């Protein structure tokens, strides 16, 4: 059962399942004065940022 949970956690980390929760924890700890965006706003901002600054892509 521990192996299944570990694999499930690992897959969640790869696809970004816990990304928003980590961001909210970071904001609360390091920037308590900033407003916390909704999950929808967060992902909209992340995808817009990635589209504007693609970094190293093959295409």
C-alpha cells in the first residue's frame, strides 16, 4: 500500500497536481500581505507566463 501511495504522490508531482497548494503555502509563509488568487486565476497566470516566456522548447 505504501508503494501505491508513493507512486500516486510521484505522479501527482509530475503533472502538477499539488502545485497550487504549494504556491498558497508559500504565499502564506513568505508573503502574508499578498492576496491569494483562486486556483483558476493561479493556473491562468501560470499558463500566460509560460506562453510569454517559453524558455527552452524545441518548437
